C-alpha cells in the first residue's frame, strides 16, 4: 500500500517549532505574531496520533479548483477513517482558523474568490 511505503520515509517526520532556538534568535514575539494563536495551537500539537491523522489527511485532501465556493464538495478529505465533504466556508470554520462571522464576511468571500481566480 502506498501509504505504508510513504509513512516510513523520514522526509515526512513530524517537526515542531524549536522555541528555544527562536528565543536565542530574539524572534519569539515576531514569530508568535506572524503565526497567530490558532496556527500556534496547531503547530504545537504533540499527541501520539498526530502523525497518522496528518498523513491520512494530507494523502486524501482534495480541493476541487475551480469549484463553487459554497458547493458542499469543494473540499474533501478522510480523517479518522471518515470521509468529509465541505464547502470552503465550512472547511475554514471546521479547522478553527476562522469563525462563523469571519467566513460570512465580504472580506473572506472576496479573499477566497480572488484565490480561486488566481489573484491574492
């Protein structure tokens, strides 16, 4: 199985931010500001099942581009052996990177539409 072969590769080992090194470089505040609290939370995960879930997600993730922004199958992936199909706003909210209010804003819609058309 392709997944088992790739899973053994050292290229895809889980890596975390070395905050000690970032501190030695005097860039902790700058990096924290750049990442924001949501991305920091995701990057600091060290649960044992993180690796398997990440591999499963990345190997099955599909973004139908171009697709309708609100169509329920624009984004699809498998996670925890369950198949998920979502619109782009649903995916953005489900990841926790955006709130309901943020995905309903004109700014989000404009940014997502521009990205879909090759802009932004």
